[in-house]
């Protein structure tokens, strides 16, 4: 009984293995692999089809960074050194170019930037 079961079990795996045509299973002919390949040209040079590809979001961050920088520099005596995105927070590092008190300047810049881009929590630091 056991020998018969073992024989049938072995025969099953031999039949399954022999019935597989390896030529059809190569990655060269599979459309899903070709679509995800970085070697394929994409319109506009950016592949937005794959959900893990985040390069299409770079333009949004650039626009937000420019808006933050422009808003902060509308305050007299402020030069923006750096804008860093940390999730839903933005860290803006400024330098005081005028004679104004640093704490007041930080509060003014924070209010102006917060009104310009209300979707972020703004942290202003002095350099």
C-alpha cells in the first residue's frame, strides 16, 4: 500500500515536471516583466505605471519648496538657507539679514509660510 502510494506520488511529480515547457517561462517573453523593466522607454522619460515609482511626485515637492521659499523671503531681512520636507512637516532654515529680533522674525516667517502652504506643519529655524 505504501509502496503504491509512493509510486503514484513520484509518477505525478515526474509527469508535472516533464509537461512544463521551459521556453515559455523565460522572462524575455513575459509582458508583465517587460512592462516593469527599466530598459523600456516611457513617455516623458518617467514611468508612472508602477505604484512604487514615486518620481512623478518630485514636481509637486519642487513647486511647494518654491512657494515656501518665496513666501519666507517676502519678510524683510530673511534669506532662506534650506527647505526640508519631513512627511507632513517642513523645516525652513533661515538667516537673519536685518537687525530684527530673531524670535520675532521666526514667528513672522512661520505665519507667512503657514498661510502660503497650509497643508504642512511649518518649523522655522535660525542658521
